[in-house]
C-alpha cells in the first residue's frame, strides 16, 4: 500500500478483536480489544477523523484463511470440531470486516498470520511461538504495563504493513 498516515491493524475474533492504530508519521501505537459493534464504531470514527484532518487511512486484517495448512479435520474428534468451528467463525468475522471496510471506502489489505517458526526456530519466545509483551515492547517501543495477544497481533499487522522490521529470536545455544 502507498504511504498512509494511519494504519488500522485488526486481529478478528467473534468475541473481542485486537485493534491497533499506528500513526505512521509519529510511529505511535494505540491498542484496544473491542467487541464487533465497538470495532465498527471505532473504524467509522477513525475514518471520519482522518478525513477531517486531511489524512489518509488504511486497514490490514489478519486473514487466517490464507494459511496454506489446514487443521482439525477429524483428527481431534469433538475437540477438533469445536476448534474448527471457532476458527471458521473468526474467519467469517474477518471477511465481514473486510467487506465493511471496502464499503466505507477504506483501503484494506488481507495479511496471513505471521509464521510462528522460520527454519525450525521460533520467531518469539511466548507460548506456541507467539510474541511476548516484553518482546513486543522491544520491537515497537510501545509503552504499556500490559498488552494482550490480540492487541499485539493486531499491532504487528500494522507494523508489518508500514514496513517496520521485526526482530526474530536466534536459535539458543547451550
């Protein structure tokens, strides 16, 4: 995407989505976890605010459906069915958000989730290879006593779209 003033990163979920607003000029982040109606209100507010300020805005939505791997097809029984149902619901939430963003005239990118491992090495040291709060602060310079995984994932989407680098953990040597 062309250089834009604000990037809204969204990690969609059926209950509460992670939302990050990246001011690309100031390199400043605002993080939130919002229900779908709150997220809709927030996006409309940000669109109108950016228009009033004469600034540009775009969005990036985590598109898990772009993952090349498929999971939980009968392998885990009922648990797998529940996981697959939840994943499908989250994907539909993301697709509907994209549909709304396009309808509102906000340029939007669909981005596959970050790989958790590269060449067999975890990118981050958190559970399941996810980024920890401390790593997130080190990468982005964000100042907060707490962040949750949805907020961090949303922020990394915006961070990546803006072209900022991500630090990758090196293989630990013993």
